[in-house]
């Protein structure tokens, strides 16, 4: 991308310098030799590399980068003999949550779509209102309430995203209708 932009710039400069052939020195002829490097630096600053770009999914949650697999973001969630792989988001809240692991929690039922547990300590939060909660979302409500959603629905509440269960098929059955013991590694 950088080479293409430099080639386009060089072509434009060649056309501009060719148009000023009346014997006068034009601005393009007076560009210092160091200018291409300066232009290259400028293009580097205004173009984002894939490693630093940040995107948000349709439901307002950070999208996971597929450029590099970071195994430190992978966890497992087990309930009633079923184990689910999950991926934590690369944010401060997920990092603070990861430090607490492993955990075995007696999670309570709420609203027929989620299990929750009040953590013994507050986590950093950056809450926002997602337009949609999806099955498998792992969120923080307030500063200390861990929530794992086993059904999708729209919400008017604000949460801080922590992660997502990679394949939530069978999650509702594993979680059951009442309280459930959940192990997170």
C-alpha cells in the first residue's frame, strides 16, 4: 500500500514538473532529496496497520483479530459435564478477569436468558449499551457482576464486554433452568 501511494505521488510530481518547462524553477524541482522519506513517514502515520486497527462488531463489541492467535485469551467454561471454549476480548476488563481464574462459581438464574455471579471484587469497566445480546456473550454488569448469556435478546442495559463463547450450541441445555455450578479455566 505504501509503495503504491509513493508511486502515485511520484507520477503526480513528474506531471507537475513537466508542466512547468518554461525554464522557470517550479516547486516540484525544489523538493529536497530527503522528501520521499518524509512523505513515506507521513503515509505511515495516516495508514493503520492491521495489528493496531480496531473494529467493533454489529452488536457493539470488539472484534477479535485473526492476524495472530493469542492463546492467553482462550478459556474454557464448564457446566453440567459440558465444556465450551471461549475467547476473552483484548481489553482491561478481560485482563483483570483472567487474573481471577480458575474459578468455580454457583451462578444464579435471571430472566430465562442469563446466569450471573457477583464477584468478590470490582473489575475495571467501560460499559456501553449493546443493541443486541447474543448467546454466549460474557459480560460485566456494573463493576462486579459476571454474566453469561445463554439466549439472544435486545436489551436496554449497559454492560462491559469480557468475551464470547466460541460455539454456544448446547449452552442453554448445559446451563439448565436454575442455578448452576460453572467452572472457568
